[in-house]
């Protein structure tokens, strides 16, 4: 459980790093299953509904960039989403009724795993209120060298920056005046978790080390935060996303800044694809990417 000081820190700064949430045995199981998916990706040559590949991926040298929707791919990831320690912590921050609106495993394999350019998750999925956060489960020690998460403290209380380029959503901050001054790394030991508020500016550099940095990400929302873009079957989608507590049909409205992630991005399928062609890069140029 979080201490009152940790809760206050999260409210003010918009993030937390917490060690020793997953046991060494749980981490070992996550790694074992993940290694199997990397093996399976050898048979894949283009991005699909499950695998997102680094441009350098080959059958001989598999370079899996993201496993999509991991909780649907293997029970071990679903158990992590519902881990009692994680849910207890998240409940302290956004209340006991919780939905999950997304999950992913960003692998950032050794020697070159792709960066994620600066962005606010809120730009991708605005809701009626902003009691939304992402938990990152560190499957490896997460360091500056292997591309740990970087955050700009306190920015969850600030404006939503523009994430559009040439009139379409590009999934990264495009404001030419944006400078990530004061960025703070969330370094963790394997088994620790990061937490960041959906409006917090964050990103991460390429992996420049010989060690992988695999981060399993879960997006948790207060159940009374309703998506402003609810999809084609709003009630069915929403009720299916409830992981703790009861669904509600009365959303809580808060005075939050909103800009819809529309028109749709030129490249779709993952944040890496969305950010292709970004001119205002801070971590690396992905315009040479050949993945589809
Ligand atoms: O994997 C990372 O370092 C950042 C992940 C992230 O922000 C995202 O996938 O939205």
C-alpha cells in the first residue's frame, strides 16, 4: 500500500516509482512467457494485431518492439493486470471502481530498442474526467542506459499539448517551443512498477545498452471516467473493461482540457507507427522505418 506521502507526491508530481511489487518468481514467469513470444515473432514479417516489429526485425534476429494486448495473449499477463498489490495501489489513487482501457508490452530489446517520443496519453484517449493512470511493470532493471521511462514532473496539471502534425494526429508533442527540460527518469529494479498520470508528459530514449528493457503497461481508469470516443459498442466495450467494482452509466464530468486524436493518424497500429514521420523528434528519427 502507498503511504500518505507517496499519494501526495503522485497528486503533485503525477508519477511514482515503487519497488518490490512483483516477486522474483512472478518476474521470471513474465520473462519466460515473453521469450516465447519473441521466438514466435520469428515467423512474422509485417506488423499485425499481435506483433509490432522493429524495422531491423528478421527471422534470424527477431526484434519484437511491442506485444499488443498481452492480456489476451497469455494468462500470465492477465494475472499481472489483476495483481492484488497493483489493484490495491491503483485503488488508492483513482478509487475502487476501475476499468482498463488498454494494455501493451513494450520490449525495447538490447542495443537499439526504439524510443517513444514525448507525449501525453490523454491526447490518445480523453475521458470525462482525468482519474486515469498507467502502471508499468518493470520486467528488467530499468535504467537510463536501457531507456527507462522519462517524465516531466507536474505537467499533468498543465495544458494538453498539441499532438497533431499537418492536420492529423501524430501521437507525439509537435509544439516547436516544447523542450523537455527537467525530465526525471523512473529507474526501477525488475519487479518494481512505475505509475504515471494520463496527462503527464513522458517518453523514453532508445536502448543503448546490451540489456533489454521490457515494460508491461496497463492503463487503469476510474469507472466513472467515460471515454469521449467510446467506439462502436459503447456499453459493451465499457462493461467489458470493468476489472474492479461496478459499471456506472452516470459519468463524472471534470473541467479537463480536450483535443480529440482526430483526424486519424497517417500510420496506425501502435504508438511507434503513429509517431512515424514526426518532425519534432527528441529521441531519434523514425522516418526511415520500413515497418507497416
Ligand atoms: O515504453 C516506454 O518507454 C513508453 C511507453 C509509452 O509511453 C507508451 O507506449 O504510450
